[in-house]
C-alpha cells in the first residue's frame, strides 16, 4: 500500500480555532486528521489535541451497546432527538474494530438516523477504521475530545455487544447503557456476562404492542439478575426500564435516570475520580500496546518465536526459559 | 535485604537423578531451588527443569478452588486418600500470592491434612512466595513438572476463590473443580462470575446432616446457572454434584467424573491440544511480564510516570501523547 498525498490541509491553528468556534465542517476535517494513518497527519493531530485539551471534558459521556437487531439506531435517533429538544448538543461516535474489514460500519450508513442527522445540534460520525482495537479506541476517544471542545455536551458512543470493544467504550464513558430485547426465556444468552456487569442501566427496547407483557417480565428478570453483581464503586444501583423507540415511550425516563446518576456521582466525587482514573488507564493501555508493538512488531522476533513454539511443544525447552531467551535477544538488539 | 549464602547445594545432576528416581527428599530440595530468589539458584533451577522436562507431563492436573470456609483442606484430604487407595501418587501444590504477606499460606499448615501427609504416596507442598502472581505461578508450574518427573500422576493445585490466581491455576491444569456451599439464597454471591465459567465441575461440599436438602437445592440451582454459559471447547458439559468430605460421601463420584472427562478429551484430542496451548500461553505470559518488568522496573521511568500522571490529570498532556513520549525515552535509554 502506497502513501497518498493528503488533500489540502489547514494549519494546526486553523483546525484549533475552527473546532473551538464550533464549526461542524472543521470538526469533521479535524477528526479526519485524527483518523489518518499518514505520519504527517499524526504530528498534526497531536498538535491539535494538545491545544484543544483544556477545552474538552465538559460533557456527559454515554456508552450504548446491545446485540445487532436490538434497535440501537432507532433508539439513538429517538434518544438524540429528545436530548436536542432539551437544548443539548449531541455527538454520536462509535467503536467498531470490524468496520475496516466488513466496510459495514455500524454507523457507516447515516441514513439509519435520517431525522437526527438533519438536526443542527446533532453530529454523527461513523467508526474509525484500524488494525487493532486499541488503535480504533484511541481515535474514537480523541474524536470525543474534539467534539467536546466544539461544544457538544452529550456524547453517545455506540458499540456492538458481542466483543471486546465494550470494555474500551466502558473505559472512556461516564455511564454505560445496555439495550436488550424481551426474548423467549434465555434472556442472558446473547450478551456476555462481563458486559452485563458493566451496565449502569438496562433498557428493554421494543416494549410496545404485543411485546409489552413480555418486556415487563424481562425487566423483572434483569432487575433480579443485576442483584447478583457486587455494588459498583459509583454507589449507583443499576436500573432496568422498558422503552419503545418507535413509539417514543420511556425515552425520557432514560435521560432522567442519567441525570440522577450524574447528580449522585458529582456529589460523591466519583465522576471526576473515575475520569482521572480513565485518563491514567488510557495512558497505561497505550504504553502497554506500544511495548508489545516494539517487541512483537519485529520480524526477527516473530521468526524466533515460531522456532521456540515448536521446541516448547516437543519439550525441548521450557516456556519460562524460552521467554527469558527471547527477551535477552530483544535487549541485545537495541 | 542482603543475599545469604545458600545451604550446601547438590550438583544439578544429583537433583535430576534424585527427582527421576522418585526421592521425596530430593524432590523437596529441588523445589526449594525452584522457589529460591538467589541468582545462582535460578541458574541451577533452569538446568534441572531443562533436564527433567521430557519426563514431565504424565499426569492429570486438577485445579481446586472455593472461598475460605468451603472445606477445601478436608475435601482434599478425603479426595487424596481416595486416589491413593486407587493406586495413584498424588502431589498437592497451591498458588497463593498473598502467602508472603500474611505468612498464612493456605497450605502452610500441613497439619490441616494430617492423615494425608503421613501417606507414602502423597506429597504436599505449601505455596511458593513471591512479589507477583506471575512469579508465584511460574514457581508452582515448575514444581508441578518436577512432581510429574518424580512419578506423581495426579496433581492437585489448590487456590482461594477470591482473586486472579484462579485464572493462573486454570491455565496450568486439565480440569477445574469449584467447591461451593449450600447457602441461604444468593448462591452466586461469593464467587466471581468468571471463576464459575471456568469450572468443569462444581461440588456442593458439606452435604450431610441437616444440610442435605439445601445442598440438593443448591445443586439444581448451579446446574441451571451453568446452562447460561457457552459450551466449552473441550466438549464437556460441567457437572454439579454433592459431597460430604467428613463423611466420605460423593468423593468417588468426583473422581469417576474426572476419569470420564479425561477419556472424552483424550478421544477428541482436546487434552493435548489444550496442554500445548497452555505451554505457548505460559511462554507469552512470561514474555509480557518480562517486557513490563523491563519498562516499569526502571526507577527513571517510574519517576517520569509520576510527572506525566499529574500532567494528564491537569489536562497539560493527552494520555496518548504521554505514552508516546515515555516510550521514546525508554527506547533511547538502551
């Protein structure tokens, strides 16, 4: 793959001024710089981030997940419109590490949220692409900072409830919302236990028509299931509610609960404590990724590992000794 | 802390010959070398491991966990005696990273298993101590290889069901057994969800006297709960049984189920596939620990990290940029 010449770039100052003045066009172009893999853009991106950093953070960050088919886009459309009616500016981002391969990004198709995307105070951005979850998560988190600097005070970060990207979203948001459907019994099947454990709120979506009774049963079932998890550090007890995104029922309740949560965790100090911890963890995650990249990214190491693996399986060398040997070789290679 | 002069050491060949001949005394002294933090002993340990490696592996490795109070030592005593009556040689090891601090190692007090420890074919060794879980786990896993080379064909590795050491034990055993008690309702409270998910078998212990009915209810409850987890790669469906260690009821069933498991996974190839994967993972865990040690073990890095953390919290630098900066400095330090 050859590097291509970037289309005309602005100066760092022009991006910074544009973002801080709330220009959607400049915001979009700045996020493109963040997402770019060109070395010159990476330097530019660092410069932009560094300067908008003090203006970021003034928002509530909400992670939203749920398996495909749960009605995430319909929910986000209804929820986003409700927020805008309340006077908020809403940015919708996503983490979807699969988007590069499948080209079917969960937010790639903006028409999924047609009404919302036409509103002045909504900003929708499809998932960044990238080789690794860590890389994609970095780009989304940095885009979030830009959106905040541009005046968006509610950030929704969407992901698909099937993989590891939930943990990444949970690590960069203040509130984690899980969408579920009333099903035929095995309610807990679809979603991984660990995701359930992260949820501050579970919303049983599509609770309308023939589905209302089943949804109320599912609600009770989840409310009971959530009791088996230990209390979160936030002091908040997870809430389970029903909603119908298409009929616009229960959407206001979701926001009301989030406001209650924000009040609680602001009062008890968890809100900023958690954000500080998230920032520190974000640094450590990057350090650990870079360390692994430094080691495993070397072609020499990769071929040596292949030999060692064969020797380990045939009991020629112990795993511990193999590790020490290759680390010694790595140190000498500097 | 000053290094002390080791007591008289044997030659590597003497340890190797002694272990391979099944000498309990030499086995114990060889494990002491494995557990030692002296540099000269580390070299000796590598030499010993390297030579006994081809003679290791001929055993079934069983991980046993459960919260304190569940009756682990009583169970292991009853189970171990049953195995020895069947003609097996049983080694009992443990992983308890807390043992150094508390000095109250879970197996430190051999008198907990008095009858078992007096039997010729039982070998009981308290947990190694160490600063990190990775270090302790390495020592236990290498001690296990020595026990196998000395002819022990059933290895029990005990741990306490409250922390991360379960994952380490699960990563070095063929079969994972979880001990539980019949309780008053919230059966799932005590133990982390992830540990439940690893179990090949759950044994409701202390199922005797007034407890029998409650134990049967708990058994059904767990059997249902285990259904919500996805099927394991081994093809085995986890079993839930009742046992009374003091009355020696249900102990034979535990072993019968393990034999069934061994047959199944030998036939379908999972047994050796899993062991090979465990060995490879063991190498990677060691590599990743060493990489982190290389980086975080540097005093210079530690003080730089403290400054960066403050700058991150005060929004002077972004977490991503902070990580890149310190990695660059790390590379230059070589």
